[in-house]
């Protein structure tokens, strides 16, 4: 009976797919905690990559509801892509789209501030971009 229950549990957890929270890129600035996800993951060249950025106050863990910012990236050849963040339906969540014209590693970043009177804070990461599956 225990073996049947374990087999059923293992099968159920395997069918759930990846945990989106496990794919978050978690970064911190002086005032903010960021959870950044991108779809598709990893991004493909010549396609829109949609960044979902959840921003929390680092001290209180409360979502930042009225922030402003942008997501941007540069590759080793100096090619740039950027987009302003748009407030999402979810509290403390912002969205931006980047289109990467070529594959490879990109220096990516988010600049963000609580409101227009606050200083911009920045977090950085390396974003790997792969070939589009349809070969375009």
C-alpha cells in the first residue's frame, strides 16, 4: 500500500511541470527585493521576451504599487534593447518586453524607483539568449 501511494505521489509531482517560483531571478538593491521571470525562458532571438518583475520593499516585504522603471540589456557588440515597465494587474508587479536580435549572453538590468521623487536603483544579471526554435 505504501509503495502504491509513493508511486502515485511521485507521478503527480512529476506531471506538475517546473515551479515558476523556482525560475525566479532574485536580486536586491538598497531598498528593493526583485523577483524577475522571463517568458520564454530562456529568451529566443528575434522574438519578444516578456519580463515579469515583482518589486517588494526590502525592509517591510510590502509590494511597491506606484513604481517606475525600465528593463534593458546590452551585448558584447554594443547592441542595445530596452523597454519601460508597465504596471501589471497584480500588486507590485511590472512588465516589460525586450527583443534580442542575436543569441548569446547579454548584460541585463532593471532600473527602478518608488516614485518620481526617489532615486533610481539598479540590479544587474547576465541573460542568455538562444536561437528561436523555428529557426527564423
